[in-house]
């Protein structure tokens, strides 16, 4: 089951204080995510989202002023969800040793892609705002840091400046191939997923701890 998305307060024109208002905004995000996954970005009009969330357009405008704001809210929520799941992987990596960390990580992100059609529709389309792209760049840096901590926790690599850049490079490579694997196939191209594992294992061998 997909993880419920949350609206970061920083993306809102006005932060709701009452429980009822927060529940209303949660419905807005759920509707926007569903429309994105089933019909694409073009379905995200303020009128359509408000109608399907059963709120007035005026209420929606109080919190999200236009479609770009909805897109940025979705993008921020997707990125936060990915980082949350990766943090959970880090905790798991600290608690147990994996026979093949590359296999575990690629399979975990492939599972995420399969379960989040809205995320795929947004990232594979051409509607990301500059603010969303900037958020994604910072997200990639944070993801590389978490990947570094996972590798250290698994005893695969020792801390150091070389590991920092290696983990950032590995994440960028894996992310690019993962997106291509799911661009045309909602289940992920098995050949590309297999080959990215091979490539990342080979790359990781260069900085494996003795």
C-alpha cells in the first residue's frame, strides 16, 4: 500500500491549524496524487482537484494558489516520502547485515516506483517547476548522505571524503537508470534493473572497506 503523502507546511500559502482543515488538505493531496497517477499532470486543475476533494475552490486557493503550487506540494511530499523510506532502510542496515546491499537497495527503490504512479507521472513528465527541480537537487544530496551511512553501517566502506563523492555518484547513476527502467514499463524493465545492479556492484568494489 502506498505511504500516505504529507503536505510540508513550508509549501503552503497558509498553514491550517484545525484538525478539520488538515484533513481537508490531506484529501486534496490524495486526490492530486490519484489524478496524477491515472490521468497525468493535465488533470490537475484547481476546479477538478477541489471538486474531487469535496471542497470549494476558494478554500483550495487559501492554501495552494495555483497548479504549480499543487505540483510543488506533490513533489515535496514524494521526496519526503522517499527520504523517510530510505531512513527506515538505514535503521534496518544498522540492525542486520545484508548479503548484497546493492540488491537490497535497488529492489527497495524498484518497489517504491511500482507503488507510486503519481510520482512516476510527475518525474517522467515535463511539468516540474524550477522550485521542484531545486528541491530534487537538494534531495539527491541528502539521499547520497544516507546511502553513505548505509554503506558504513553494512561494513562495505570506511568513512572518508572519497566515500562521500562515490556515494553521490552511485546515487546519481542508480537514479538515472531506475527512472529509465520505469519510464515505459510500470513494473520496471528487468534488463535495466539487472544491469544497474551489476554496474553498481562493480563500482562499489573500488571503495569497499578492507
